């Protein structure tokens, strides 16, 4: 709180009396003396309670601020030393333990106390992959950077430790419309808190690292802020969209209103570094076409130990995070259009059990996973398992745990458009009641940022979905296995269900605090209680999503997508053949079993030639008698020409 208000203190300082100035010193000195005595906390895992990168940053920056404002204070040397300890252990990674680089007169390994980030800068803050707090960390650096530059005060050498490397990662996680791409989900509200503090980070990127697109992205985010302010028409930032929150938790609502005011005031306070004409126009070097900007953010990033991966190109942002909020979340969206992205359970589906806790915080448990990238680094695959149905309690009757095992295989094809999912969910050793299931579950926001309207294209019709949906809650049966959203996202059901269904709601349901209207596209969808026998299959499905495609292209992909038949009596091997947007055909084989399986290549490949395993680069003989081996819980992807 102190750090975020200090730019305001400096603006008001000329009006302070001597008493005010002494009071300011008393507060800063008291806080600094307390911080100087606290132990440094650092751990990459959120559940440890010691993952503290952002708090280490604001503690270190406050200590330094006090040091340079009151350099003659007898504790100034103590504050200075503790500053470096906090800052080096903020954006800290395991390699720092061996780093001989000298900062503030000592090697980094001397200052190091622990890693708060994983080796490639994934962050497990609040116990999930938290893109928002990666931004919060950088924002604390930006605040001290600009405040002290404006006051002509020196900055600590340790302030920028790994800052640019972290920015290069999160830059891939910002849509071109200025919205954060929360590839690990979000436990809070959409378009609010962490999103706000992207603004000072973008200023830092422009000023310190000469990021030529940062000012353009500031304008994009300001457009989102202005759009919502105009929608409210009452002087508030969130007066209409967060009405429910204002009634449920007015303290939190007011906090969000003031966060937005705070970051906007930072732009004004630091205007000397960014003339208003530059911010309003973006800058002279801003690209006229978003595709140019998109190329600057393209590439592949992954954190194999942590289970998160992202591939971005000008036409698709594809990501998967096993340790997302509430576990297992995928994205496949155009990277220039953040209003098409919503997080929770996205592209992994949701199962609700009768007797499940309403909070859903412990609904799933991650059992295992693996991630592999393609040899050309233009795509990836991942496969893993979740335990579904934990801590189930039927009042006055029954308790159960670990009711089902949910296996997910997920592929981002190297065509820069398409992802493919195969999912198998079985009941474990005891029967239970199921009250709803939503296979696939593609979440599409439908709120003020797209003018409360989505168009759904199918073979038979064009539907216009406006929000709020007319009551009661609706389940639209579409009698088709494919659809397209706004001529931008194609959805194809390949096997395992009869038709795509859209679940609609009369109220905002997006996220824990209901901050967006959401359309949920399901393959399949059921919303009635039924009995599940032990060992039975809950769903067995395959689907594809394609970003930046028209309805016509979606229909073409749907026609080319086929289930590759396997014997019903064999262990669970599943297969799909699909034509990508690059005119190559792709075959995906998955072994969901715990033993090695073999599969006749001729059944998969047919008359194909130039058959290549995308991970290993291995070439398979076309049309021969070869056998494809699948290890336990393995997925293999082949590119082939027919």
C-alpha cells in the first residue's frame, strides 16, 4: 500500500507542513526498521507458504526508498543491505544459487536465499500458475523506477534482477488488445487487479528496454478501461459489471475501483517520461497492422518441471497448464482478441458430483503429466491424469473420495491454428451419483467487451446469442458436430457425443466472483442427476479447436476429421486423423493404458507417404507392415501426406 501511494505523496509534498514531513519520515522509518528484521522467504511452491516474490519486492523497494530519502539516518546502512537481500530473492530462480555475477559488491550467490520462480520463470503463486502475479512483481519494479527517477534519487543495482527475462516471458502472455492471457487461470476477477498493474509494467518496458510496442499496448488497455467507464455512465470504473460484488463484498469492490484509479494516476505522475502525445498515439514506431506486432511476441515457452507450455503465432495462442487454477486448463484463441478467452476448466471439461462441496476448491487432484515439444518447435503435446470427485459428502448418508480418473491428451498442431483433445474419464472402484458433466467446455465470454453479442455459425443456421440470456438457464442443442464463433474460432466434435450443446446463463458466471457472462460450448453436455456404476466410462471424447478460421474452414476441417477405429475389446487406445490448416494431415494416437501397446501402422496411415513423428523426427515406412509402439500413457503425433 505504501509503495503504490508514494507517487501521490510526491505530488502533494509541496503542500506538506513540517509536521506532515516529520510524520512521513516516522512512518517510513518505522516500517523500514520492522522490515529489516524480517526473515527472507523464498520457495517455488505456493503451498509452502513461503512463495513471496511480490512481497519481497515491495519490502525491498520500500527499504531502498527510505534509505535514499533519509541517507543520514543511523539505520540507513542496515536498510541498504537488506534491500539487496529482498530484491535478489524476489524474481529468483534456482540458477542464482551458483551465479558469480557481482551485484552491489557481492556475487548473486552471496545474496541468494531461495528461488521463488521456476527455471524458466513460471510462478506458482497462490498455488497455481499465476501470470497476474508475474505482472505484479514487475509493477513493483516500475513503481520504484519511475518514482525515484522523478525525484532524482538513485536506484538500487539489484532492482532489475531477472526483470527483463521475466518481461520477455510475460510479453507472450499479453493479447494484442491489451488483455492479459491468463494461461494458468485466475482466482479473482476478470479485467481487474493484476490486469491494472500491467500499465506501469508497459511503461517500464518502453522506458528501460525500448520495447517498441509497449506504448501501443498501453493504448489498447486504456481503450478497454474507457469502454467500461463509458458503459457505466456513472463515473465508476466497474459500477455495472461488478454490481454483484459491490453487494456481496463492498470492501473488495472499492479496492478494485481504487486500484484502477491508482494506476491511471501513475501514468499522469510519470508523464515527464512519456509525453501525453506519445501515449495517446502509441508512438511513431507502432505497427499499423497487428500482424507485425504479433510476430514480435511469437514463439514457444515452456516449463517442463512445472507442467505449463505456450506456443504463440500471429494466428493462434495455444497453451496448456496442468497446475492452473482448479487444475488443467487449455487455450486456443486468436492472439489479437482477448475478449474471446476465458479460463476455468477451459478445454478440459468439468464434472460435478452430487454432494460436492460448493467451493470446488478441492474438486481435483493432479496425478501425473508429461509435456513434449515438436522438433520444429511449432507445436507441442501433453498427456496426464486427474483424480476427479474428491471429498464428496451426501448429507446423512455417504462419503466418498477419488471417484473417477480423468485422462487428457492435448496436442497443439504445427499448423498455427488447431489444437486436438482426446479425453477418457472412468469411474473408480465405487459407484456414485453424477449431477452434471460438460465435456470439452470451451468458455466464450459474451459481455460488454464484445457488445454482449456472439454469432454462432453452423451448417443449418446462424445464431445470435445476446446476454443476458433469456431465463431460465438454457441448453441449446445444435444438432451438429461443428460450429464457428464470430468467424474466429472453429469447434469440431470428432467422436464421443451426438451434438454440440451451448450452456447459457441468465447471470454472470465467469470466475469465482461472477465478473463475466459466459457461453459454454460442450461435447457432450448433461445437466441431470444419474447413477454411475463402478468402473464405467463417464466420457470418451475427441475434439478439435481452430483459431483464426472462418465457418467455411471449420466445416472443411470437420469433414476431414475422423476417429481411427480400434477394437472395443482392446485396452484404451484412441486415435484421430485430421487435416490441418496447412493442408497436411495429422494422425494422433494415444495409449491411455498402463501397459505397452502396439498398433498396426497400416491402419493408421493407409495410403499415406512422407510419414513423420513430430517429436522425434522419425520417418515411418508408408503403407508397410510396421508396428507403432505406444508406451503406457503416451501420445504420438504423425504428420503425413495422403
